[in-house]
């Protein structure tokens, strides 16, 4: 389906007019629900025909358009009510309903006027009359509010100029509706709205009450009130706020009504968001708890590493000391991941930072004779914790193997030992290579027959845990290159 912007180009609308229409359609679900009717936004084409830019179906009544009509066109003169609304700058109502697919539909048209007093489009309001019934007080209140909003559309007062588009999570008509008069008193309260105020602690009826002071009294808890609460509840400004009282949270949205040049009152949309806020608080608490767990795990791993380091210093056997030092580095690489997770807003790690710290840790243990310069090329990107922890251990082992075996021999006077880690990411695959310019692989090397503990750890993590592939071969120009390819989950930016 073509976008509103693309269709508006066919109507040759100015950029500021398109922006006005975007603001209108972001909030016209309100008008459709109050009208119990479908809305279709029409713009005039250069050849005097009309094109449908957007449409909206009501959630409070049956639709008149089972099929989408966005992008369809009508020739000039085929819809006289569209022409009349634009020409006369007024709401036009036809006399008799029109039958469409065996359903009676009443059509009305209203000009869309900007705050610069220019008519840029026409809204067609189509009401399905198949379920016509005796209107209730709720129906009458809805339709009266819809008429007031329609008048504001035709005078450039709706949508509100300069306001950000209303969020999807804002209250809807069916969540709860209050109608205020010019003095800020409630003239109508829908059953859902009354129930929401009952949860806040109201014991009396809402009708006839001055909503601003009443709402402030319900929120009395010894704390100063935000001025937005009184402004919103009194209907004086177009804004949103929340009421937290009696263990319940109610979201309010105020829509001041200005009809025939004067303020006629306001609409208050509200809904109970208690459970939503409780879940949000639980998620915040859970997130803080997870971060604290990662922080404590990191501290415990560092303590373990320190104990192993102390034990290694007491040993005289070189092989035993080397084994403990390797264990210290393995524990340290896992601790780096947990430290990163303790600062992350979710279980996602920026692995480029982890890789640089692992490389730095590997470079610190290289001897002065080998003169190793660890370097990183490419980007690992953001990885889930389930992938980051084993991958950090894999990098630690591969770098340590390169330092201990490939680069352990003294380099020539003109040579410098290099340890290069390269990462490339494509869609759902991550390729990592660790290359050195050292002595290379021993004759007859077979990865499947390798007895090195480090290589066994790498193979188990890459193939068994991460479901990837591992290859070890000779590097062009001398040395060794290890290639690892892993499947990874897509992580949002």
C-alpha cells in the first residue's frame, strides 16, 4: 500500500501541508471512534479529480469499507460532496443514505484546514447504518464530541499545531471518556471512566464535580503536586499525565474543545494502567537484579583468579605454575564478560570492547623477546551473553596458543611478532580469525588428534556449544591461522 507522503506528491501538496496531514492521521482514530464511522482522507489532483490518501476504521462500530481504498481515485464531479466541502469550507451532509453492498451508509464531508487557514484536503465520514438503534447517553456524548472535533478540523484547531504525534499507548475512546463544560465540571462520564476513578478512591458520582480539584484531592499523599495534573484534569491544556492514588495508576489525556471561536469545554480520555506500570516496575527491578548478579559473579571470579595467582607464586614446579597461570587467564576472560554485562541495559554485550580487553590481557603475558603486537580488525558487534562468554574464552585460548607455541621462538632482529584478530559479520554469521607470523604448525598436525587442553576447550566451545566450525591451517607467508565461524542471533541496535 502506498504511503501518505508518496500519494501526497501526486496531489502536489506542499511539505508543510503533508506534515499537517501526518499529524492529523496520527490522531484521527479518536474522531473515527467518536463518530462510529469510517474516515477517508481525500486530496484534489491537478486534473481536479480526487485521490484517497488514508483511511481509518472505527473500533466502536461496524465498518463501511471492508476493502482498502487508499490510493484509489475518482474523477472530477463524481463526488459532489467533496467538491462542495472544499469550495464552501463547511461540513456537508447528504440527505439520504447511499446503499453500498446492501448496507446503508451515510456520507459527510469536512474540509481539512491548516493553522494558516488553507484548505488542503477533505475528510469523508462514512457511517454504517445497518446496526442503527436508539442512541444511548454514551452514543449521544460520543457523537456530540465528534461534531465538536469535526468543527475544530474545519477551522484549523485540530490537530494541535506543534504537538508531537500522540503515542499508540495513549488512552483510546473505549478506555474511558469524560466530557467537561467550560467551567471544568463533568457533564458526562462513561462507565469505564467512572470505574477508573472508583479505583482511585472516589466514592461519589463524577457528574457535576469539578474534575481538577477532585483529582487533586484523590492524590493527596503529603507530596507536592505537579502543575500538569491540575492543568490536565481541568481541561485547560492539551497534555497527558498520570494519577497514582489508592494503589492504582490512571493515565489522563486532555483535549480542549474550541468551537465557534470560544472554548466549549474539554474531552478527557483515561485508562487504568496499574497492571502495566506494575509490570514495568517488575522489569526494572529484574534488570537491576540481573546487573547486580553479573557484578557479584565478576567479583567472585576475580577473587578466584587472585587465589589461583597466589597459589601459583608458591609453586616451584614450572609446569604446575604454568597450568595455574592459564587457569587465571581463563577465569579472567569470563570475568570480563560479566563485568560488561553488569553495565549493559540488557543481556547484550558490545563484544568489540570485550575483544580489545582480552587482546590486551594476552599482550601483557607475551615476553619481551617475542615482541608481540596484538591488533584487532573488523567489528564483532553486539552479541547475546550466551554467545559472548564462550567466545571470550575461545579468543583467550587461541591467543594464548599463538603466544606459547607459534610466537615462542625468538624473532629475528628485523622481525616483529604479530598477532592479528579479524572479525567480520554477515547477516546471521560471525567469522573470526586469529593469525600469527610465528613458527607455524608442527609436521603432521591433525586437529582431531590434538591433545592440547586449550585446543580441546576451543573445539568443545565452538563446535559443541556454539554450533560453529573450526579450522586450523598454515598462514601464507609463514605462521598459523585459526578460522572460526559461528551462527549468531540478530540483535537490535
